[in-house]
C-alpha cells in the first residue's frame, strides 16, 4: 500500500490527507497516495492534530505517545509515525472508508 511505509526500527509512517471541521471523526478511504481522515475538531490551536493523534491511537490500539506527527503541522497533508502498531490494523483503516 502506498499510503504507509515501514521504518528501519519497525515503526510505520502514514501519509494522511486531513479534513478538519467535519461532522464526525472517521476514515474516508484513500485520497490519491494518502489515507483521508475526517476530523470533527476545528483546525485551530492544534486541536485537529491532537484529535488525529487520539483517533489513530484508539484505532490502532497503541498509546498516544506511540503516534507522532512527523510533518504537516499546519497542512492538510500530514505524515505520522506510529510505533508498535500491527500492520493488519493499519491496513484495515483504509477499509473503513
């Protein structure tokens, strides 16, 4: 899958397209080479980024500290590193959309 890749230490990097201010937080399938995630949080004061980290941690069943925003803090295009997630759970995110 082109929207996530493995790191040398066994983690995963996810390429995401974020839609803040949506009616509810959910995966919306693939958007080009990224997974689209709709967030109910507004894009102000880091609320959308915090909601993204919490959502991914919950969906992948990892602690919030295992989800780190690598790039795209103020952009819709984000790269997120996840440590300790099962690849099957990550692949299942795209199936939710």
